[in-house]
C-alpha cells in the first residue's frame, strides 16, 4: 500500500474508531474498549508503513481540498513529522491499555465520552505531524485543543471546570490572537505557507518586523508552555492520569514543541535565524523557563503537580535548541521529543498506578511503598533517569546533542542552564524513589486526602489537601510488609513497557539520527 494511501488512513482511522466507540457505548464496555485498541493498532500500522519511503528520501503528499488558490488542506510527511507520528501512534496503543485499566480500576464515569475524545485528539495530533503547510497545521492544532478540553474537564466538578477554563482560555487566546496573526502575516509577506527547507521568509521579512513575527509565533504556540503562558499545563492536572499522559507525552505538548521546530526549520530557516540573531532573546526566555519551572517543581509535594512543572521545564529544552538554531541543537531538540515522551509517560503512568492502588497523591506519603509496588517504582526510577539524562537511558542522547549544540554556538549561558537543570532534575525526580525504597513505611493511617492532582491541587496552586477521591474507599495505611499489592495488570504492564522503552531508546540513537538527518539542515552533521 502506497504512502499516499496510508497518510489519510493514519489520520482518519482514529475518527472511525471514535464512531465505533460511541456506537458501543457504556452498555458494551468490552466491545468499546476492543474498538479503541483495534483502532490504535491500525493507526500505528498505517503510520509505520510510511517510514520506508521517508527513510529513502521520499516526501509523500496528499491534498484534500484547496481553500483558496495556493492554500490547500494538505499533508506531507518529512522526517520530523514522521518521528512525531510514530511516537503519538505507538504510545496511543500503550495508553489505550493503561486507560482501560485505570478508568475501570478507578471506577470513572463517562468512559465512552473519554475514549471517544481521546481518539479525536490522536487524529488531530497526526494531522499536526503530517501537515504540509502552516494553515493545515493550525486547523489540526485547534482541533487538538477543542478535543482535549472534555478530557481535562472530565470529572465535571468545580476544580475540573476551573482547570478546563484555564486550559481552553490560554490555548485559544494565544493561538487566535498571536499565532493566527503570524500565519496571516507570513501568507501576505511570502505568498505561501508551505513548509519549505531553508524557510520562506529570507528576503521577505527583515529587521524589527522579523523579530516581532518570531515573537508572535513562539508565544502563539501556547502548547509549548513557555513562561508566563504555562499555567494551562499544571491547571490541566485536574484530568485523569491517562489524560495527563496524553497531555505530557503523546500529543498536546509535543504538538506544541513540534510546531516550534517546524516553524524554526521550515518557515524562518536556521541560517536566516542565525544570520539575523532574532532568536537570541528566546534563548534567555527558554533558559529562564527551564530553571524556574524546575525550582517550582522542587516545592510541590503533590506528585502530579511536580511532574507537571517538570514538563514545563523539559519542553523548554526543545525550545532552547530551536532558539539556538544550529544543526546539533535542532537534532537534540528533535530527539528530546522522543526521549521525553517515553520518560514522562512512564512517570505519569506510575503516578496513576500509585493512585489506583493506594489512593495516595503526595510524595510525602510514598515512604516504604516500593516494597508493596516494586514494579511501579522501579519503572518510575527508569523514567526519572531517562528524563534526567543518565545512561543507559535514551535521554542522555538528546541532552548531549543539546549541550554540544549550545557549546558549538558559543551559548555558554545555555550550557550552564542545561547543566544546572540536570542537577535540579535529580533533586525533584529521585526523592519519590528514595522514599519508596529506602524509608520505612509510616505507621499512621492515611485518611485519604486527595485523589487526582487536580482534585487536590494538581494545578500547582497549593491546594494539595482537598478531598475528591473517585476510587474505592480503602484508605488504610501502608503496611509495606504484606507482600506485593500492585495496581491492576492493565496499569502495570503498560508502565513496564514504556520504562523498557526508555532503555531501548539508548540503543536506538543511530536509527533515530538516520531518520532525522533526512532534514536537509541536519544532513551535514555526520561530515
């Protein structure tokens, strides 16, 4: 089957799955969940089928309709989009199984709506990944925002509604008031919105206007979560943990930083950015976000809130590499999309498994739990090492290339930011593991002070003690010595697989590099 046929199958198969999920309904949960898993497998198979042509240098393209002359809704697969598409579609399979185990184990309501919206979000993420021009990407980007709003507000209580409003308000405001203006400006100046190697703005937009346009793009892409427009992300932690995984690893934030890279490489052009220096100020903005978000993460006792601010920090690694705009830095940013995806989805899976098995959301409550949940906490340890960038986990490669890119560009401040943030990563990611394995369990009973981070302040605003458990009523203290009592297998097996994926990625650096060097600006790195 040709890549031109597989592209629409990959993008629209999740929408067919959404219909099948809705037709199955809550009355037939087994059929509904089977439809979701089947659809996720078909989607990944279609995406994987495109890889050989892209690796061979092809750029398969499909045009659906032309809005105005020269501005079609079109899809074209290049190496960066291929990487994002593979990550989103593959992790959807694992997240599907995890979502089934979590939603059932936590006795969540409205599961059909939940899984249907999840399918639409994956379709939109693949639309973003395979967009041939900025207009198509903008449409898919907005569909992704709207389809994930019901997921963020899933619990429909006050905290969920508040988190949903912040989420939708910030993302729609930035995209309409900033990103859309940037797109229209680009269309007027360049006469095209196609993603073109080397960019389309050189000789067309210069001086202060270029700097303003760059600002509009970078802050218009709100899903990249740069400070001070990052608050939508911790606010979205009111959502169930599978949604947190979708937000942080599979689709939403990755769509944001992916769009940043696409704009830098194919709209502005690396050489044009370096020659004009308009992205230099963004090095400082991204560096500040990396350090500030890491420091805030250190203050959070709620596990999901800590992981949320970790994501804000880690996303700015990718933006930092984009702002440096050299081949090594761009390669590190692109690779970090994959490395962070596997590391962070593992950490959120583990947080959800802890919630399902013990109803605990706080790091201070984890003492001794490693004896009760060894698989979960060892997976957390591997995911943390991947995010930290320690060998032999995949995260070492993306951070190494980011460091080399910053050093080669003479960006000593960026080098310092990357090194300092790694120390901060250790400081906020390893304490849960230390508490779980090395500290004795607390003898006092736990009276159940929270469920999801959002119901106990997962949005990071200090409300970490509010009740709101949607699970069972077992709030007994941890004994730590009554044997293994893990979460359901459909929770534990997926987090084990993603943790193993963090390890496998260490050995897959060469194939990833081989795929990404298909980006013309990166092809000279080997020489």
